[in-house]
């Protein structure tokens, strides 16, 4: 039986790909309303937090 941690480690690349696609879609809306600098800062912070889950 595969452990829970092993499962998430195995799927990590897939999860990051899906998350990045989501951030790109949301980023378009954020940039339109708040500008590129704000979007880059917020998306960058969100990605850092998301990646820390897998450490």
C-alpha cells in the first residue's frame, strides 16, 4: 500500500501544473483590475505558500 506522503510526492508535479494553470487564469482577472505588479506579488506569495505544503 502506498503511503499518503508517497502519493502526494508522486503527484506533486501534476498538482503544481494544475495549480499554475489556475493561477494563470486568476492572474488575468487580477491584472485587469489591479495591475501587473499587484498580480505578480500576490500570485508569487500564493505559489510560495502552496509549494510549502509539499515540503
